């Protein structure tokens, strides 16, 4: 008996009116970008093989006592840790060169088409699209991912919901829209602890849908209020 390995290539469906030279460039769909990573919303820890341990210190606020001639311990320090465990993900795709022999990319494959490489323009397109798809996917996973789903880990909303130390703000009934988005954002700001509110790295993150409603709400505010009677202003 002998063992035979069978490689199943990724299915490629090509619709083309090829006639001669390259007629036009590839047109790709609009993709989201990894804004959370690009804007520093997440600290990237490179060169970690398996786990990374973050030390956490909790200090009592009431350390100062009235003076006396005796030494008495005041306050307490609690040290804990948070372990970050890496997960491995992969993308498996295989393309058959023969599928491109009868398209305009054949000229890029060389004289011996079946023994050549994939068209250079297609290789560049695949690399750029895979990179964009990954950025799109993990921008969503960072916030809404669930570890039980293939290719995902627990995102912020999943972790926050399971963490008793997180301050939860009750959502408005019926959902957020342009008419109530400012009031809902005010509820979030009001719930920010005073010890956090003035920190340099304090940010309020909102989803794209909330941003759209907020921009609409700014357009609904008339003059006669705010700075220089300009109504609600955009604050970056």
C-alpha cells in the first residue's frame, strides 16, 4: 500500500471578457481599517512566545492619618496579576496557476505558462487584500470577539461583561439614534470615576454607528447656544 497526499486548491471563479492586454485594474470592495491598533488604542507587545504577565497594584486612598508619636500602619496594598495568553491563527489558501492561463494575466506568467509563477499583479493584489481582510476582521474581534468562535478571541465587550469591576451604563430602550445619542454619551461621561476622568490616557471609544448618529446630532443643534453661539461643537 502507498499513501497519497491530495492537495485541494482554493476554488477560483473567474468572469472575464479578456481580449488582448490588461483592460483594467482590479476593483476591490471598501474595507475597514484597524483603527484601534493604528491609533494606539491597544498596546502591542511584540516578541512574546506564549504568555505575558501584567502586575496589578491596588492602593487604598486613605493613607494619610493624623500625626502621633506612635507608628501605626495605614492603608493596604494589594498586588495581583493578569495573564495574557497568546493564540495562534492561520490563513490557508492555494491557487492553481492553470486557472490564470486563459486570462490577461497570462502575459505576466512567462513563456511557459504552466511552469511559471502566479501573475505578479495578482500576487500583489492577494497580499494587499489579505492584509486588509485581517485588519478588518481583527478590528471587529478586538471589540466584539468571542473566544468560542473560530479565529477569534474574547474582545473588550465580552471581557467587560464578565468583569465585576467594570462600571456598566444602562442602555436606552429602543436603541441609540440621532435624537438621543448626545444624552447617551452624557450618561457615559457622568459614570466615569473622578480618579480616571482627568487622566491623560482617558478616552471615550464609540462605534462607527454611534459616530454617525453623533455627527447627525451636531447638525440638528441650532445656533444660539454654546461657544460664540455656534451650538454644539466638535471636540477632537
